[in-house]
C-alpha cells in the first residue's frame, strides 16, 4: 500500500511538471507570436486611400489619377478609394475623359469621354456649361484630345482653374482637377508636350500621374 501510494505521488508530481512545462511553452509561443506580430505591424507601410503617399487632412478628399498611355491604356481616376474611371470599368475612351464629383459629399455625379479626333466638340461644351457650382471636375487625356478642342471649350475649362489648357496640342498629355466656381487657379494640373525628341512612346509622350488632397466644400 505504501509503495502504491508512493507511485501515485510520483505520477502526480510528474503530471504537474508536464503541465507546468506545457503551460510555459504555450505562454512562450503566445509571447513570441505577439512580438513577431508587433514587429511586422510596425514595419508594414501605411496605406492611404487611393494609394497616395501621405494621409490627407480631415475635410479633404484623397485622389490619384493618371493620363492615358499612348493609344493603348486609358486614364485612371481614383477618389477616396473609389475608382471613378478606368479601362477595367470600361468607361474611358480616346479623347477627353471627364469625371464630375459633388464637392461636398464626394459622390460621383457623372463620367463621360469625348472623341476629339473623329467626334465633335459641341457635346464637351454642353457638358461644361451644365456643371453646377461646387462640382469637382477631373479631366484626363487619352491619345488625342486637342484636334477638335476650340477656343470656347478652352475658355470654359480655364474657368475651372486650368492654366495649361490653351497649350494643349495634338497628342499632348494633360491631367487636371478643378472646380466650378473656383476663385484661384488650380494647383492640380500637369501637362507634357508631344515631341519626337522627348516622347517616351513612339508618337506619344509619357504617362502623367498626380495625387493630392482636395478641400471638401463646406458651404
């Protein structure tokens, strides 16, 4: 009986030891996982809306956009992580690509593209005249956007805050964000001339890309 009692005690001690070792390893594993998780979390680069390089302040919309690439890849416009226009969405085309956004809510109002090589400029002028006060206007070229673009259309785009639209020529690349009722010239505009000496693609200049933070309309 004494011997049996001793064996039971030994079994109990060994069981407690095994349990203690098991719990120690469990705690160590949890701690290691926690530390590794923290390490990777601190090293993971922050991602901001539309993939912009820095976070926008409150009461601002994050955007990123690109012009068309030669006559192959259409423009892309992103606002607040929402793709407004792209080849994947199948709502871009040769010519002038335009997206209209409510300046207060950020809601997409309309997207249109106008073929200004084979088409006419009248529909562009009509759209520009109908833009309501406070609307954010995104514009991007694809292939050629200037052949049919006349002085009236350029004047209307200038009123949205553009300073480069009057320079736009055959197959030039241009991207722009302006607004109806803007009081100053827009800071969001890029332009590159179609030039045989500097073109990245044969017959077309390089793609333009731009990102930024658009102030939200408050009134």
